[in-house]
C-alpha cells in the first residue's frame, strides 16, 4: 500500500521527502567535551548529519543504518582552526599575485580544504583571501561539492593604504590594477568597508591593525589604523552582528585594537603588560598562531624571503610564545589558530604541541582551545566543539588519548564533517 502511494506521488510530480540517513558510530573511547574525562565504549547515533543520541556500550545499529566501527579508537569532537588562509600556500613568490587568477586560488583552496579536513580540522575560520575565493569554497564544502571543513570566511582583510593587507612591492601602475577595494582612510570610509564586507557575505571582519611580517615593506610592525578608525570598524561590525579579528604584532597596536573592542587578537607577538591589561579589560581573545613562526623560520632557512621580509622574520623569532604565556597567566582566553598557508596545510595539529610545551597549557586546555573555546569565539557553541545531541556530526578518531598526549592528534584515522566521512 505504501509503495503504491509513493509511486502515485512520484507520477503526480509531488516531491517525496528523502528517507533520513542514520549512521551509528561505535567508539572504543569517547571524549564528548575536552573538559571531561573520556568515557568507555560508546554508541553515537547520527541522523541527517546531526547527533541524536549517545549511549554507553557498543549497541547494535538499527535496520537500515550505516555502522562506522571505531571500536579500537578514541572518538572526539572535530577540531577547529580559527586562523587559516585556505587558498594560500607557503613558498610562492609574492609576484605571483600579478600573474595567477582568482580561479586558481579556488583550485588551490579545494585541494587544501581536503588536506585540512583529513588532518582532523572540521571547521576553519579563513582570515584573508581573494574577494570571492573563500566564499566559493565555503559554499563548496557546505553543499558537499568538494570535501573539506566547515568554513567561516572573512573575505579580504580591511587594511590601510600601503599597509599589511594592501598590494605592495610592485610598480604603481601594477598596484593600481591589483587593488582590491579593501583599504580605507578615516572612520567613515572604514565603516563603509565593513558594510561592503557584510554585503558580500563575510562571516566576520578581519583587520590588519599593525604591520605584517610577510608584506613587502620595511616599515616594521607598528600600529596601522588610528584608534578612531578601529573604533569605527568595530562598532559598525558589531552593529551588523559580525565579530572582528585583528592581525596585530606590536604592543601599542594590540592595545589600541583591544580598546576599540576587537573580539580577537591574531598573533599578538610583542604584547606587553599594558597590551595584555587592555585585552583583559575588554574581554579580548588571543589566537597566538604559533605555527606561523614555525613556517617563517623554515622559510628563512630556505632563503625564501626578500630582505625586507627576512628582517621582520628575525624580529619575531625570539618572541615566540612569550605573549601567549603572559596572556594565559592573566586569564585571557587562548583559542587555537595556526595561520595555515604560512606553513603547509595539514600540519595544523603541530600547534597543540607548542601550546603545551611553549605556552604551558595542559593537554586538556589545548584540546579545549580547538573545540569548545574556538566554538565560543566563532559563535557556534550550540553546533560544534562537542559531541552532544543536537550538535553537528563533526567528529574524528585517533589512536591513544589526546587528554594525556596531544601528539596523537597529529595522526587522525577517521574524519566526519556534518555527518559525511572525509576520505
């Protein structure tokens, strides 16, 4: 009778809802939350990409369900990297910017998205790419056209004219041709850039509050925007429901960005006591991106940089981890982010070792920084960062116990994003 009814509906042209897909995961050990000890053998039930139930023991899968047997593994929430550049790669010549089209960036991004997901990172925050590149990749992974993580995209970073994030290192006529419309001068124009980014579909706003290490300038790493400009950017973004991430190296730039109300400081290399006090007072999160320094150290050893960049690289290498240690001691939230593209995508989990060995975090704190802590910064607390009913089925499996040894996160055996396995 039911079969005849379905056939009749199909012939009539009426849409018939697809049957719900049920997946059952058998976990040998289960970490549902980085703040909690691992449970023993457990069964996780997933329906249409959402976790619906968690039960102790390895329970039989119901008829028609697909079983994923991870009974010899530790299953935990998918990891979150809050600072990547998914379409970028290290080692290229900056002059490639004048040669390669945006379409090629999408190709590279698709390649890197799969590598990133296979490394266990099921959500990333892309903090700088071509005008539409990360937005296209965001849609591609969301609609399962390409394998990869959930992507939150800032689009182009907002920069001062001639600053980090603007085009530099070329003849004036080449710069004019490559300009992306992401620069601003004065509070009113900077507010306009935020509104334009919102209109384009940005999930958040990224600003370059200070100079940058890899831009082709020899002007150091000091504050770029005025305090008034940063305040206009932050106020406009927050009014639109968008958070603001501030690339910032120099202490006064960090302090100014924190006072302006940015939600996160990215890098924070030279943060001093006043900068950390401003971050504490304003509830600012630090994303220390320690792997970025690994990437630039490796690039320096290969003579990969122009003299202007190499000098700035040398300025930073003796400071690695100092600001993050001080921020942790001050009670500032530290969230996992790596600056992937400054080093090769797929090595993201090496950041965990640095958080433990250089910053002094416990393995549980380091794991929380890439799960519950990152989910809070991304405003996705009810969706990702835990294994719990109602959450997206983003989970990974490893051998060993990451709550004891974060190195086990460097080899991920199984990845699921939104209920879909990433091969």
